[in-house]
């Protein structure tokens, strides 16, 4: 199993192309906060379908980060069936989603600082 937030997957794909690494880190650091906000906004509007679409999009943003827990959480949101309690259940997931996203953002910032 990959180490959570290790970015090993990104480096394996990059094959020593540091410009590619920097570009992906920049995209991740830009998109992750936008994705989290989009999910929050959808939930505030009680729009489960939009939250599910935003969760799916966010999985694309984090795919290089070896973020197993975050990816699993986004999949759980994405696969929620419409029900009377589904919005409340997803809203209860948001603190964990934010925490895991913040940890990934810390990893990304540290890596960007390390590689310049």
C-alpha cells in the first residue's frame, strides 16, 4: 500500500521530469481548495448530485498524491445514493475531507519548497 500523501506516484510518472512535477504540484495546489469549496457550496445548497460531481472531479485533482483515505472518502461521497439522510451524511464527512485535504496541501507546499 502506498504511503498516504507521499507523492511517490507523481514522481514515478514524472520519470525525473521536474518541470512536470512542478506543474502537477501547481495544479493540485490550485484545484484542491477550489474542489473542497465546490463540495461545500453544493452541500450548502442541498445539491447532492453536484457534490457527487465535485467529488469525482476532486479525485482527479488528488490522483498523484497517494491519498488513499481522501480518495476513499471522495468515492464514498460520489457513490452516495439519494435519500432523505444522504445530504446530512455527506455534510458529516466534510470535517474529515477538509482535514485530509489540508494534510495533502501541507505535503504539496513542503514539496514545492523543497524542489524550488
